């Protein structure tokens, strides 16, 4: 297993694959919230898939970032044709990446709250928006990853 974790393309693939799983879980959860009434069992499955996907993506991406990105990729990007890809895109991605898991957990807690509680708080539409925001942030982070990867290829 340790040898597998030192193989850079595998780490990047795991990071991306788990992120897609997380996005899919939150899109599914949003669909369940939009259906009336939402199926609580399916909402729990979607929530676990979403949170687990983002958490595993966090771990794989974080490991890659600490072990490889700073020493191997960052210098290539900064000396290449698109140094802005690190200065702007990677910096933004790092910050979104750090807070997406806590926001995702908050969205899941709101989504799984009792329907009566959400209704009393007037938080039905806001919960759907928050769950959608988590999925959208996942997609935005994916686009940022594409830009960073392209910049690394342009610099090489």
C-alpha cells in the first residue's frame, strides 16, 4: 500500500475520483431535498457518500500536495508560461479545499435535520442552496485542478 501511495498519478487519480464521488453524493442529496418528501434513508446514503468522497479526496490531495507539489510541480509552474496558475488559481484552490469539508458537514447536518425544524427556521430553500453550493464548489475546485495541471504541462 505504501508503494501505491508514492506513485504520483495514482494519488492524483484518487484525489480526483474521490472528489467526483463527493460531488455526486451532494448532487444526489440535493435531488432528495428537492423531492417532496425526501427519502431520509437515501438522504443518509447520499450524505455519507458525499462526505466520505470529499474526506478521502482531502487526504489523497493533501498527501500529494505535501509530498510532491511543493518540491516538484510548483517550481515548474512558477517558471513556466503561466505562473499565475499557482499565484492565483492554486492559492484559491487551497483555501476552498480547506473549508469545503466543514461546509459539507454543515450542509449534511442541515439536510438531515427534522423537516419540522427546517420549516420552523425557514431554512428549507437555504439548505438546498447550501448543498448545491458544496457540489458547485467541488466542480470549481475540479476546474482549478485542470488549470493547474495544464500549467504544469506548459511549464515542463
